[in-house]
């Protein structure tokens, strides 16, 4: 179903919406947080893994999360949904300043690249070999993941302040950082140690600020 003009009013577009995702944080958690922070009541529908085979063909792109609006419109793709919620709820979650908004989008794209970087390390190796390669890549200066985290840390230092990724207040970039770094250090990726972010003070400050 395609969203109609009646659903484009920012004050009402998310009324009675339903967020559909798996029963874990993953790509849905930042959206859940944004809806909650924005004071938007929503249905948090969690699809059991055993049901995914039946649900998958009903989604726009064969993926979750999906955001279903009150008129039945089904919107998809995690970063797009997070941006929509940030724009809709206001309060600075998605900046009105176009340059700050670009930095938020730039950071979210970089976080996607970080996930791809981690996933690609050790491909084709045994499980033990992959775990060793990822640990080295994360912890050793010059390692691919370590280097990428350094770029993220420098980005936060240049464009954020006070424990925020962009600007001086919480945005959807901070929410995505909080959830994704939690996943990175939380055992989601084989071989990535829980100390993966410890060498990066700006990343750690964001995690502490947005987790409080």
C-alpha cells in the first residue's frame, strides 16, 4: 500500500503506527527508542524467528523492520524509518539545519559501512580463524576495524559535543550509535571483543551519554 496525502501531516503521520521487527534490538532498536523519546504510542510487534518464512514475502523488500501506518501503508528500510521518525517527532532528533542533517545522514551511512567492514573480516576462514582475524582487526592499530572506528571517533570529535554525535543534543545519529556500538561490543559478531570501543574516547562518551 502506498501512503496517501492524508498521511503526510507530521503531527499525525505516526498516530497508531506499528513497528514490526524481530524479538531483539538489532536494526529496530533505534527506531523504537526514537518513537519512545518522541512520545509516540506504537505497537511493538515482534516476529518470532520461526514465523519469518511466512512473514518475509509480505514485506516490501523481504526485510525487517517495517513501519505500518494507521491507513495500512507499509514503510521499510531501517535508516529511512529512523529518519522519518526523527523528522516527524521534532525536538531536534533530526536537525532542521540542512548541514547538520547531512552530518547525521553521513554518520548513519558510515555505521552501515562499519557493519560491512566487520562482517568482511575473516570471510572464508574457519570459525576459529575468523574470530582471531576479527579480534586482531578490532584491537590492533592498523587493523581494518580499528582504523574505521578511529575515523568514527574523529568524526564525533569534529562534529559533536557533550557526548552527542552531531551538534550538542541527542539526534537519531546518537541513537543509532548507542544501539550499534552496543551490538558491536555485545557479542553479535563472532570474534569481536567486548573491549572493541575502549580505545576511542568519543565513542565511549556517546555510549555513556545516550545510555544514561
